[in-house]
């Protein structure tokens, strides 16, 4: 079995609270956006939501265009 030669990308996961603060919205608003598929979110379990900080900042910048 061959091992991949590319390094594993470490993602700076942030919590829903930190993501809401980053976006300047409330946690319930961010949860609604996640439910509606409006914001990039990663589900790490049935109830655990995490966000990639860089991905979220890129998404937020695209929303203002």
C-alpha cells in the first residue's frame, strides 16, 4: 500500500460561536443559515458543526460582492 506524498491539510476548525462572532451574527441565525445550506459548514457528527475559518472568510467576502 502506497502512502500519499502530499502533506495532510490541517484545518483550523472553529466552533459555531466563534463563526457567528466572525460573521457578526447570532448563533441562531448561523444555525438557520447552516440548515438552509447558505453557509459552508462541516458536520462532524449528527449535531456537531464546525467551520473552516479561511473558507468562512472567503464565503463572507463573496457575499458582499
